[in-house]
C-alpha cells in the first residue's frame, strides 16, 4: 500500500501530518477504547473492556437513529443505494459467469451462431426483450417547475402569513401584497429554469445511432445489416471495426489485435486489450472477453455476441439508480433554506403570543391585541425573501450564461458558492482525453531526436490501423522542428524511404516492426513495442554522445538498469514503449523469406517513448484558484493510481494520501475508518461508479458541501449525489442528465467563475436575511417595550406594513450589490444559528434607539396622552421616520465588515434605491396616503435634530458592535 494511508499501522493510529478537515480518528490499543470526533462536536466513546459498553452503544445508537429520523422529516432524505449496489453485484456476477464460457457454450446459451440470427428471429426477440434503450429521466413539464417554485419553504411561510392576515386580521392588503411577492418570486425562478431546460433538451435530441449486425441470408451467406441501436437484441452478432460502439454488453467470439476504449465507463485514458481468452480479474472491467455498452473499438477487428441489452446491461444499473427515488435527496441548499424558514417561523410563534399578552394587558382590548400580534408576525418575516432569493439566482444564471454555462437547476448557483470540496474525475475532466508523447529518451534518460525519428518512421510505415500511441508519435514528430518527417519525397540528404516488409502487432509478441530502405541502399528494421518483450530481442544498446553514437553490448546488468528506469517511469504514471533497430544488408533482401521470429533478433536498443493523457492547459491555474478560494480538491478516477498521481502532481494536487478502490473496499464495513480515510485521502483510483458515489455521500455526511466534476458514465451517480454536479456538453448522456451545471466550453476557469458567482449570490441573500430579520426583530422588541409602557400603539399595523414594504423595495437592488473580496475567499454555509445570533445582537441594538425616540417623544414633546389623537399620530409618525430611515441606511453598515463608504462602496443600484425610498418615506406624512390612509401627521421641525442624532448614534453604535461581533465570532455575514 502507498505510504499515503496504512490501515494496518502497528499502534492502530491513522498516520497523518495535519488534522482531518472535519473528523479525527484515534485508536489506541493500550487504552482499549475508541474515540471518534464529528462536525457536530459530539463524541461517542466505546470502552471495549467495560460491561457498560452495550448500554452506551445502545444509547448512542438510539440517539443517532432519532436524529436521523428528525433530519429526514425536517430536511429530506439521504440516498440509500443498498438495493442498487445489490443489483450491480448481481449483473457483475452474471457477466463473470458468462465470461468463463467457451465459444461453443456461448452460441448454445444465446441460441445463435457465428453468422448471427435471422431477421425473423431478431423480430421475435425484440418483442420478447423490448427495445434496446435505457430509461431516461423525463424532463420536467413547465407546470411542474412552477409547482416546485410554489412549494418552496419561504413561499409556503409567506402564504401562511397571508392567509392569517386575511382570515384573522381581516387585512386583505397584506394578503395581496404577499401573494404578489410569491408570484413574482415563482415567475423569476420558473422563467430561468424553463429557459435552461429548453437549452438542455435541444442538446439531448441527437440523431439515433446505428450499428451493424450479421444476418444469414438462408443461402449459406452472411450479410452485414445496419440497424438502429434500439433494435439490437441478445444473440445478435456484431462485426467489430475501429470506431464501432458496442450497442449492449457483449462477449467476444473472434478477435484480432483488438483495443477497446473504456474511458467513459472506467476513466482509463488508454485503450485496453480485449481477446476471446478468459482471465481472472478483480475488476469486472478487466475481463478480457467482455465489452460493455457504450464503449468503443479503437483498433483491431473481431466479432461479438450481444448478451444483454437495454435495462439488463451493466450501465443500466447506474441509469436505474439515477432515475430511482433513492437519488431524489436533499442537498445543502435545501437544508439551509429549511433551517432559515424554521428559524423565522419558530421565532414568530414564540414572540407573537408574548406581544399579544403584553399589549392586551396594557390596552385591555384583546381583539385589537390579536390583530396587532398578527401584524407583528407578518412584520417579523422578511416578505421579500423569496423574491430577493430568486432574483439573486436569476441574476446569477444570466451571468453564468455569459460564460457559456447552462444552469439546469437555479439552486445550484448558490450551492456552488457554498461548496468547500470539489471531487473531480480525471480523464477528460482534468486531462485533455488525448494521449500525447511526453518524452523520447535514449538509454541514459535524455530526450533524443533520433529516438523520435525512428519511432516516427515505424508509426508512419505501419499499414495496419493506427492506434492512439501511433498518432501521438506522428503528432510529436510533426510538431518538432528537429525531426525530418519528409519520408516520401526527396529530403535535403537525398534519402527516400520506402516500405519493404511489415510485422504487425500481436498480443504474443507485443510489438510491431517495419523494414524500410532508402535510396542510399540502406535497409533497416525498426521495431516499437512493450519494453520487456523488445529488450528480449536486443543484443546491443546505442549510446549517444552529441552527434556521435556507439553500440555497446546489452548485458544482464545493463538490462536490469533499463528495466529499473522503466519501473520509475511507470511509477510516475507514464505508459512506456521501447524503440529498437537493426541494419539489414540489402544483398540479403532478394528472395529473403521474411519471418518475425528470425528477423526480430540482435536488435540495437535506441530508447524509450513515454505517453500520457496530459492535463488541460488551464487545469493548474484552476487548482490554484480552488486553493485561493479555499475549496479542497479530491480526484476520483477509474484509472490506475500511478497515472492519477502523475497528473495530480503536475497540476498541484497533493498526493501524499491516496488509496485504490480495492483498498477502499477492504475497509468498507468499518464505517469510522472508511469515513476517516475518505476525509484524509485526496486521490482515489480504480473506483467503481458506486464507490465514487459513496465517497461523495461520506463527505456530505462529514459536513462538507460537495461539488462533483465529471463527464463519463461512471461519474453519473456521483454527479447526482453531490450537492452540485458539473459536466460538459460533450459528456455522456447519463452524465449530462445527472448534472446541475453543463459547461459548453471545456474550460475549468468557468468553475472558478461559478464559485465566485455562487458566493456573491449567497452573500447577498444572507445579507438581506440578516438585515431584514434583525431589523424586524428589533421592531418587535421595541413594540414589546412600547406595549408594556405606552397606553397606545407606537405604530399601527398598516404603518408597520408600509414601513416594511418601503424597506423591502429599497432592498430589491441587493442582487446587484458588491460583495467584499474577503467574503468571496471562503465558502459560507447556510447557518440558522448565525442568523439567530445576528438577530439577538443587532435587533435589540436598534431598539435602544427606538427607546431613545420614545423617551424624547414622551418627556420632551409630551406625547403621553392616549386620548390626544393628534399627538398619538405625531408619535407614530416620528417613530415611523426613525425606523424607516435607520433600516434603509443601516444596510450600508451591515453589507460589509469594513467601514462603509470610506473603505467599501455599495453598488450604484443599491445606493440609488435606498436614497429614493428614504425621500419617499419622509414625504409620505405630507400626502393624502399618510394623512388619510395611514393616519399620520407632519412632525414639528424641532424633532429633526433629535432624528439626526438618533441616526448618527445608531451608526456609531452599530460599527462598535460590529467590530466586537467580528472579533468574537470570526464572521460577519
């Protein structure tokens, strides 16, 4: 096992350099106890040697089950893939059993032959087995998208308050206002989601693929027939050529130099060899004679029998899981929104009865007290919250569209801002999914153009089908100014190359050779292939010294030295081939009986070729950006560990702690150890699709908000299970169906843009919630004080509603507001406790200045007589003024942790909106709306100096408390 992680550590302690991000594990054998820490700061300690262990275990188990039940009821369910995993194991077992059959047994079991089945038999089987297609997730209808928006927790909360307003408080104005807010909110959200879905639908509607099958014509002949994928049935025999896609799970019955690309299913960047031979393999994907639906032929030829189609294939287990109820789970956005909704509702249910009782005891009019209590409940809730939230999301979607990104689910924008761990596939996501030649080194490990030149000649004169490695060699030589690639015309040296003979690649020799000659009567055999097999036929090594070279004997010590070099290269994740040559006298060519066994001997070893699927050009910068914005990165790949580590090192991902799928499977039954390993490791290799999903689920359980970046079939489950799934437009259909974001350009920088946009959206939403909730709580707190002291209501219900309406209108510009760069550098979770704490600190702070206003109005202005109606109206107008102005202007104090205006400016939209609302608020008492509808009167001029003093004092006090709050809690918004 890699030094990354050692599950068999002698002292039983997980080896680590730094603390686990969200959980720690310490297992001390001497103490005979196990202690596990969690993000909830709860410890479960099991004393193995104590008789009380079963009691403690029962207690902790009962407590955990109760918490899980409450969590499911309040916040939604988590995924359970037990049934899906069992189905995957069942399909895998069946494929393994089929792989062990002889060819004759295969034909017998599937009632077919090497010539295939007849058209009439295929028609019968199509009726029996059904069409060869996977069940796809139906796109949401427009009405369902609107319904989803309507049942959002914030909208439900507002509708409840609206119904209370019209039924209990007999206040239709409030009901209609709330209804308008809900309609606008739902409209914004639905419009963006329907627009995104149309873009996604057009991407889905592609031409139906075709495949060729063999059909006997009844006269002893075999005909190749093209049919749609959907009409392929078990027992069909398909001819295999480069570029062909397997229409179902198949077993090979004939093969010749067959290489299959399984990258969409496994993540391996190089094609894998397949043949009719059977083998024993840990991974089902390594079965040598089984080919899977949606994989493709890279080179070679053969025939295969289709053994399963549609919803009986291996990938159907992934597809069925994606479309099952088990995947319809909560994410961090859903949980956060519900927590805030429950907080506001619970706070109102506690405060309103207190207001009713106190107001009823002081006024002795309990009916009016109940009506006033309903107004307070409505006033306590930020009425514009759904609209502000959805305006933020809609604006974010519009901004992301400028970066050529389809946002399938609006909530994903805000979730992206909360993401603190991104799990990424490797092949095609971090890498280009395009194999390149990285080095062409001689025996000393130094890049040498002669090695590249000989490899280029070999690849160019190969008449067989070119594989990805040949293409990489040709591209590298063509791009090099130091390698002469003009082989078919006269070069400056006058050498004209021509092919004499070729020994094609086969799985036994694992190499291919060409014999070429020049017009200078020079004949050479040039061989390229697997290192060990090629070294076996070499007798010499060419050592280069500048332009000179000398061939030395390849003795056993030299051979071991070269093999050690290859081992080092392989450990770095590089695919290595070797190149060798031999000069053949032209006089021996005439009448020569070419034979690979005889001619491929006594070669001169030239050097190594190393290949890699390189990282994308912007990958390293994207990883740096993730670090800058404090987002962890974990690589989850189906490729081998060495390759994954090589790519990760190249782009700056830590590879100290890594693990393979087999090692992970070995500890799967130990939940605590499994969770700790998932938390610690950064690179996971040779994973199955279900293992990828389980890793994502564990990270979510550990308190992370998880984003997943992938484009293959093997990524689909993890994409759906993550809080935020990201894919590309060239991804497999399953991956696109499961994603929340679809990038129309393969640029990882777009993900950084999504993170920043998500954090701006989250910041502006939380900004509004904290401001509105604390301000409204302050008003309620002030009302409580006034109810216990004043013989009249300090403001009428209508005045409170208008004040809140004006304040909310001023906040419509919040989605366009600037957000502090310091805030954008860190992910911020939805935290109901943070909102509650903010309300407790800054709500009563505003009440201090409300009480200051009460004292001034009571003692200085003498507004103390409940029967002097004009003075009561002036009292209410004065409090309306200071309440509205401080609420509107205090946004500039709260929107940033810095000093407003001097250190951080608001957006011009927010500045203009607050200015206009303050002016309107001051004017209202001088209008018929104020005097006739709201029962206000203009206030005396001497009141304005007291008003200014209260506003300035409030600003100073807020800045002082803000500094204290940030110092104590290390957070602001």
